[in-house]
């Protein structure tokens, strides 16, 4: 988008009292953020905008908008808006979808099939070990691990995925430029390099208790399913699980000892209908059809926006890394680890490349987390 449209989006994102639902209602009428700002007095009733919001849109704080633009000017930073082609379509089917997301890292990661791993901040050693094991196995099966970068289970899942070279998504309850908790500064930097940090809140926004339920709805909405590993009865992870169920997504829970208070939340979820799981392959099996459906939906959207797609774009055809990857798939289906061995490319880079090739119809997921090349006739 051009700079005027981007400035208009940043103005609306910070408008007091507007919110995602109000922004989406205004977009339906005006067609663009610039159109909203230009005719806000005539449109304000569509969003029930009060005087404070109207005043802000007509006279925004120029210094704040310039600071937001400066953050977005940094490499890998982006404002991903709901009217853009690569906005995550899975969010559109969730209650209260966001209007825009601030992303630090690779925004394409948000289009990959994801599974959320959440749980207690004060997790036990066994719970942390389970989080790491499940995260590694699910990542190697081709699923992107999404969590909230909190202490405990969240941080363990993110770190395990990064250690095995796969991408991960962290949805945060602060602005994308702040790290909470502060001890996760290094983890946040690794996630930004190897995946994506996502926030609905603009840069500079400090952590507040009411931000985290909003963050949890994005975690649940981005993922095909949510796995809860250790949670007390008052855990925020139960909110994430409830939001996932309300969005029609799978909810998985790991059982524990009846003497462990951090197992009680998982046991309640299981009684309420969550799927009890003991090994990661049960999650992969359950989410396989949904992952394939998500890929089909993305391909259909790409084809609708590009009426005459080819199975290998000219840019990909000339890129030596993409040519090497496609050649490595010529002998049959291969896993991410096998492709990393054959090509010498990092698994994180391969995941993004495979996603783009899948959207173009050049490759497709096979069984057991493997990938296969498609012929031009099947593309």
C-alpha cells in the first residue's frame, strides 16, 4: 500500500473507541482506510464512534504516527491489514477477527498450518519436557507452532522449535517492539529471525491484564487446533481453549496426575469434550484433514487473484535455491529434515519456500509431514 493509505491505517489503529469491529464496518462502507479518514464525519455512525475517536481521526498525534512509520520502515516489520491478499484467512472465521496485525519477522509464516501449544507459566519440569517434545515432533511433521511467548510452557515450546530449525509464531499482548516478560529478549529476537512476532497492539503498547485475553483469541484463531499442557483451573490457557472451541477448532489436552494441581485444568477440558492425547502423532492425525483444507483454500484464493497462475513462477524458476529444492523433490516425497540434508538449506527457510510453492501449486503436503512435487498438469 502507498504511504497515505498506511498513514490512514495507523491513524485508525490508534483511534480511541474504534476497535477492530468498528474498523471493519467502516471499511465495508468506504473501501479504504484513506476513504474512512476523509469522510469520517459521514461514516462515524457505522462504527458508533464517539467524540474522542472522531477528534483523533481528524487530528491524530503526528509524532505517534511518525514513530509507527519508523518502526514499520525497519526490515521485516509490517502492518498486515484485513483487506490484503495475504491476511491470514483462518482469522476471518473466528469471533471478533482483528482488522490489522503488526508483524515482526516473516508474515508468510502466518499462512502456514499452525497448532497452538499453551499452558502454565509455572510449569513443572515434566510439563516443560512434554512441551518441548510435542513442539519438536509437530514441527517436524510440518505444523508451525504458535504460542504466546509467556513463561513456562509457551517459552519452552517456542525454544524447542527454534532449536530444531523450524519457524514459530509468537502472539504477544504488548506492542511488537516490547518484550514481555523481559527475560525473553533473546527468545524474541530468535523468533523474529526465524518466524514471526504478531501483535494487535501498536508499537510502544505496554502489557495490561485485559490485553492477554485478546491475545489468546488470536492464538486460537490462527491455529487449526490448541494443545494444552498443564493448566490450573484459573489458567489463561483455558480461555485460549474455550476460544478455540468457539471457533470450531480442535482442542487437545494432556492428562496428568490427579495429585498435580496443574493437571486439573486439562482434566476439566477433557471432561468438557477436549481430545485426550498422549503422543504427538495423535495431534498430527487429527489436524491432517484441516491442514490440507487450509492449503486448498489458500490455493483457491491465489488462483482467484491471479487468473492464469503457473506451477512455477518466473521468479522461482530463476532462483537457484528454489530450483535446488524442486530438484530435490524430483525422486519422490521427502520430509523437511531430508530436504535440509539434500539442499543444505535451513529448515526455517525451507518451510517458507515450501509454503510459497504450495500456494503456486508446485508442491503439496504428503503423508507423515512429507512433501511432494506436483507435475505441471496437476498444478
